[in-house]
């Protein structure tokens, strides 16, 4: 390979590694065939916050798309050069290049244009899943996003954290949708069970106080002292008021005032049930829960009861998770809440993406007024051959459910 050919390979490699590649077009195939691509385009895309490289192959009038990581796309582009395609047009943030190969495979590489957009961030160049307007926008500095490392000081969301950024915005959309059920004449009291690193706790505070301009008092609970210390350090750094983080157990916590919004995101297994039971006992107005690791029903479910699922471990677990959340939603409905199960966005550490949203009815009927809820739960549990789950047990212990 001559020096221009080697330089082209280096350009392709480096433009992917430093994410300066905007588009690469491979054309003029060395062997023409109706079954082979006449042209291949490569461009960056953002899929769930991760930068990948979309390879579009054109065969006749049809297009075929594949998304590859950096290593795979570099190898594939190197395989194209000179052997499968004679011409290459490469566009980066700083220049455009054209490479042509003669019949002996020798490459002629020329730089055709030098652009002035050398500082164009990747977030501005990728539009695959970033076209919507977010309640907390990219490009505008947001203190809590900067403090948690999701956003740069200039307001640009870091590419590796774009998935978390989208999750945060999807979450505050849920709060916006129930804003009319939260008080506007007094501080909104919020409890976040199992707050963890508290991205969404800070998002709740920011959205309520800075976007909706409504006072809010927020408490984040977690059992890990190191996490609580980190969160309180951010509170001090940002000089926030009316938001605090405490080390504590979900089941043991007792609020000092009425709770308007209770949040339980990724509380593992029956910790979700403890959070839901506590929120119901407090007559909380709105409950958000993203359950995770629903092992309780899975451990009870006989492998012989539902063999079509249970013959396959992954299906057994997923069926048990869906059944658990169906029972939880029915129980919340039975004790006075209008309940929906809504698609969320996968959390970084779990593929669980269902959110249970429960809004307390303004005049909740007595459980006896809706016997169909209890009958459906009992019938479903009997079909599965399982005992009442933890949430049902705790609601019965507190007298909220016969």
C-alpha cells in the first residue's frame, strides 16, 4: 500500500477514536453485482446515550442498516478501502477528504475542504435520538447535572451520560403530568426511598423549584452512609435548601408531615413493596415506583405450574416480574389509587423499564366498594399457585386491606 493509502487508513481510525468523523462514503465497488452494495455510508448515531456507528448498505433500491461499535466499524472500513470500493469520501469536523484507487490498488488522497467547525461537539452532530425538546435542555448549564458529572460547565451533556440525561428528562415529564395533583399553596413534600446517587432526587428538586417555581421539601433515604455523604456534599456545594439526605430504612421511616409525592426507583425486590406500603399508609397523593429484582414470586412459582415459561430460566424470571407488578398495580387500585403501569427508560444498571404510577383518588372508595380487585388478585394468585405477596401482607397488617 502506498503512503496515501496508509494515511487514509490512519484518518479513518483516528476520526472514529476521537469521534470527529461525521460521514464516510464508500462507492465505485471493485466488483459490480446486483446482490452486492453499490455504496456504503458510515455515520455516528446515538443509541440510548451510547455513540455507535451506523453502516448503511445500498443494494439496488434497498437500504440495510447496522450499528457497530468503534472497533468493529474501523475494521470494516479498513476492509472496504481499495479491495471492495475504489472511492472514499471522508468528512470530519475539521476537513473533507477524497480518496481514489486505480486498478492497481494505488490510492490518491486529497483534502478538498477545511471547515471552520473544529469545535463542533458530538452532541450537535448526532441527531438520531436527540431531536425532541427536553424540559431540562442540553446546551444550557444546569447546576445539579454539572455537579453530578452528567454535563460540562458549559452546558454540554457528556456523550457517555446521554442515556442518563434522557432518563432524567423522561422522569421529570412524569412529574409534569401529575403537577395538578400536587399542592400549589404549600410546599410539596417528597420522599425518595432508596435514593442511591440521587440523580432523580436532584432532578425532582430542580424541576419543582426552578422550572415550576413551586416550593418543595425533599428527603432522600438510603441505607449506604457513603452515598448519603456524597449527596449531602452536593447539597452543600450547590447551596440548596429544603433538600436533605438521611441514612435510613424504607420500612422504618416516619415522615413529620404529609407526603405528597413518594418515589421508589430501583428498590430491590420486596423493598419496593415496603415503599409502596408506607406510601399508602401515609395517604400519599402520588406514588412513582420502578420495581427491580422481583424474586419473591419467582421463588414461589412452581416450575410445573407454568412450564411454557418455567422451562426457560429467563422467561420464568420475566414472567414472575410482570406478574408481580400486575399484582402490585391491582393492590394499589384496591386501596384507593388510580394506577397505571407505564414504559420508562432503562436504568443504567438494570434493564427494568416499567414505572408504576399511582394517583390517590380524591374520594377513595372503600375496599369493599371494589371487590373485583381483590377477586382478580385472588384468582390470579390461585392460578399461579402462590401465596399473598409482601405488599398484600403489609396492607393487610396495617388494616388497609381485609
